[in-house]
């Protein structure tokens, strides 16, 4: 839960557009493809962990899913940078999607804590 609270500051920086680096379109698209692969396999592994009785395996797969969701946030940031400046529409979209992804991260963390206590 402390790591989830620590994610609020980087998410706020990404939403406000306070970043000082350039990113090309080709690396941004490659990053998006890798993030899609990463997220897909982390969700598959999270579903496989339901059959496991080892709580450590379940927790590691939940952490992997949270890591993949954070990668989605950074990919969103990279794609916005690659396509130009942050306009009002991008800012609004970025804030909504970041909030939804952060809510999913908190949900995965809380669910993992509840499931592993049983």
C-alpha cells in the first residue's frame, strides 16, 4: 500500500505534463508493443495463480501485474510526448486514464492482500 501511495507523485507529474525529455515515434510504438505484451502475460499469469496454493507465487504475480499497469502509465506518457505537446484534450484524457489505472492498481493490491490472508 505504501508503494501505491508513492505512485501518486509520478502520476501527477505525468498528468501535469512536467517532463523534460524528447521521445520519438518509433521508440514510443516499440514501447507500446512491449507494454501490451507485458500486460497480457501478467494478466494471464495472475489468472493462473488462482490455482496455486503458494501465497508467495500469488503475491509475485500480483506485483507483476501492478508493474505492468505502471508500464501502461509510462507508455501513455511516452506516446503523448511523441505526438507533440500536451493539449487540453490530452491533459483531460491523461488524467482520467491515469485515475482509472491507479484505481485498478489499488484494487489489485487490496485483492492480493485479502486473498493471501485466507
